[in-house]
């Protein structure tokens, strides 16, 4: 009964971090230097999620499974990053595991997409040929991701409130 609260709370936390990361990407769309002031464009950051798994068997009865075994079977996306979803059931070695939430596995830098080279010889960070190296951030992609994260957050809030209302109605009976 309380699992739905754990799932929605973890989803809201994860989506909030995703929105913060996207906001950071958008804020640094024109950053040509790192935090130390050295010439190095900002690298786009991605949030990588992983399911929080609960074994459906009693591990003390001899069953054993690990989160890493379950994560191996989920595959990767076109960029080679792991793909995870909340609520996925994974069966491996006859042990069934069910997702009971989501956690942030890591915040990784996007090394797949190249930086943007813009010709601007008047820019203070232009190289000897007049090109400036800008971050690998596409504002349209970031805005679409922001809308997606916002809607996922709103869906989690709605699920939380609906569950809360149902529980209150049950207690009122």
C-alpha cells in the first residue's frame, strides 16, 4: 500500500533533478570556459536513472539476485547509455524483481555529440583561425526534455494526490 508513495516520491525527486540538470545545460549554452577559467566548453549533462528493485521472493529462503544482474538485461539506447524504466519487472535466474521506484544512477557528460564551432574572430576565445568552440547543447532539444520532465513530474504529483484521496476515502468509510 505504501509502495505507491515511494514510487511517486522517487519519481518526483528524479524528475526534479532532471529539470535542474536541463536548466544548467540551458544556462551554459554559451559557456566557453570551465569553472577554473580555462578554455574548455561546457559539456552537456544527462541524468541516468535506474530502477529501485524489490525481490519478489524471500532472499533468506535461498534466492539471491542483485541489482546489477537486473540492470544488465535492460539494454542501451542509440547513444550507448543504459535504458531504465520505473515499474519494470525483470526475471533472471528464476528470480523475479519488480521496480518500486527510481533512483538517479549518475549525471554523465554527453561525449557523443561534438561541440559547435562558430566563426567569430572578434570573440575573446576564438582560436587562431577565428573559430569559437561552444558547448554541444541544442536549446530546442533541451526545451523538449524540460517539457517532458515537467509533465512526468506533474503525472507523479497527480498519482500521489489520487492515491492520497483514495486512502482518505477508505478511512472515512
